[in-house]
């Protein structure tokens, strides 16, 4: 497919001396973030032949499949179901039923862990944003979980479909927008992605084989509080030591790139679209938009101490590093998440953020950027400070 010619339309907002000097007060504190992974964990080598049995015609040459699995940067992945059960999922309805059942269990686990870490109860939640692009339901997952977990009847809910891999970053950005207007509130972002349930039987397209080599399953929940909320209810002391804070966000749609990434929805469910031009778009245009965003706050890429980058795959991670001129280890957390859990779509950046908070929490005052890309083609940037 021909890669579209992109005419950049970077917002015309030249940074003034005043805006460079004055970083806005943070309105959002990340109080907790927890990931829940399914119990069915497999080495990449175990999955290669099983996915070949599922996706390739009988007797098909598996050389390309094996090369893609070997070069995906993935060592292990978690699946929503035992691998032997996938062959029995005969249609989209059965796959979606499995998404609903497993998604509710994983979503509840992630929410329970995150609220406990924040020292909060389900009844403390004022807004629940729930993102998933691997299944559909009405009532949505958030509606079913609210009653199941004991949230208040007046909890505000926002189910989101269509953002895909970018939803972890975009969801945090929209939670931040909400808390700027509701600084006493608690907002929770839940992402649930069971990518394995979108595998198509007998689809030997390259895009589908790439997806089958990269994607894993999981859920994540992030608890955020407004700047007047840390002393309220039951979680004040825990929240004062939490972090990071969200300072600013930026969204960007790339013109004429709608067909680079997404789904074709048909009788069999969700058929993946992954165009080979995605890394080129990132390499050619992404860096300029990140640098313009940072410049508004008097920052450069060299000032960023932590990069929380969605692990779209080896070629995308390399393109991000090239576009931003990053040092060799700057995206180690993304490479590690890809290796241990695969690309979990919107869950991945939250998985990485949890790892950073637990294993090597940055020093106070350290700047960070949480970023992801997704269907649109689009990117979302979140400026953090620890």
C-alpha cells in the first residue's frame, strides 16, 4: 500500500517567554496504577505453531510466520484462554462472549488492586473511564463492573471504543481534563484488551501474522485525584506520596492516514489493519510534534528523565528513538514490557508506568512523557512530573 503524503499542520502556538517560565500547576496526581494479566502464560515459541494451526491453511509454508515470531521482540505473552480453546471459538459471537467473561474478571482484578493501592474504596470513584477495542457490549464493561464492585449509583461513566493502542495515554489525558474541572474528585481509567480473541481463522495476511506475533492480553487500572482531592475520604496519606503528576497533554491527528491502522469489521469479527508505513510516519513526523509540545514548557527531549512509550513493536520503538534522538537505554522499559507481555494495546503504557513506579521511581522533580499512537493515525502525549 502506498504511504500517504502527510502535510503537517502543527498547531501554531509559539512558546512565549512567559509560558516557558511558568509551568502550569498540576491538576492530577496518579495515585495508583495496577495491571492484571491472565493466568495463561506462554513462551513465544509455544505460540508460534499453535497460531499457525489456527491462522494458516493446512499445509501452508510457515517460514514467514516463524520469522515474524522470532523477530517480534516478544519472549512471553498472556492469553485470555488456554491456547487449546481458541480452535473451538467458531464465530464472532463466541469470541465476544469470551471477551466479556474474561474482561470482567480481569477488569475487576485490576480495579480492586489499584483502589487498594490508593487507599480508596469503590464508592470513592466519581468517574470511571473504560477503554477497550477488542470486544463490544451494551451495557458496557464499566456499567457491569460498577454494580458488581459496589460503586455509587451516581458514578459517572465513559466507555470508549476505537482508540486502540493510544487509549492508555488518551484515557489519562481525558481523566486529567475532567479533574481540572472537578478537582475534588477521584477518576479511574480502566483498559481491557484481549487481543488474542480477535485472531481470525485461516487469515494468512502479513498484517494478521504480525499481529499474531506481537499482541498479548491484559487489563490495567489507574486511579487519579484532583489537586483538592488528596485530603478527602480514605486515601489522603497514600496519595501524598503517590505520583507522578500530570502537567499537560497534547493530541495529534495525522492527515490522510486513516487506513494505516485499525480494524476491518466483518462477519468474523475484527480483522486487523497494520500498514508497513506506520514506522515511517513516526520517524518522519512524530519527533517534530513532541519537540514543539515540550518547547511550550521550556523543555527539550534531553530534559525528560522517563519515557513511558507504548511498545508498538520493534520497528515502531526504533522509529520513536530515531525521531527523538534518544539514547540507547531511554526506551528500555518499553522493550522490557514488549518482551514479557507483548503489545497489550491500551494496557501497555499503564503496565510500563506501574513498573517504573515500583522498580525505579524517579527522583522528585524528574520530568516524564507518557506517549502512544493508535488508529486515526494519531498520537497522544502526556507530560508528567515526579
